């Protein structure tokens, strides 16, 4: 069986090259028409918020800037976690959204605030 296939391929090499060319052309055609949006996002949506507070200590930044911003961001629909950091003169926040949160879910489900 294999020897017959090899003999056919050697004898009719033009047919084999033609079939291979058709397969390559069809592959290129399929590639250009394929929908590449089928792959999901590998990381959740993140937003970075940085606020400056010149001359304030880390404790003051935490009390006057970081906590009020966390409370405001926590009320946003779809926010799963809030990562924040307070250093002297600067406050940084990273709210992380879930990928597929339904808007009919309660606003307070599954929220946590993490402080490094």
C-alpha cells in the first residue's frame, strides 16, 4: 500500500505539487477570513489612579486621600478588587474589574480592599 502511494507520488509529481498548492492557498484564504476575536482576554481590565499630595505623610495620605477614593471606587459596578498604596505625597489605586459581571448582580458582591 505504501509502496504504491510512493510510486504514484513519484510518477505523478505534478498532481502532488498541484494538490499541495491548493491546500496552501485554501489555508491562506481561511486565515484571512478567520475571526481572531475568539481568544479571551488573559488579564482583567485594570485602571491606575495616582493622586499627588505634596508635603503629606503616608498616614495623612491614607486618611485624607486613599480611604475616600477607595470608598468611592468601591461603589462602581463591576469592580472586583481595589489595590491601593499610600506613600508620602502619593496615593496609588488599581481597581480590577471582573471580565463577565452581569449588571443585575448586587453592587457589593465580592469586593475587597488590599493594602500592600
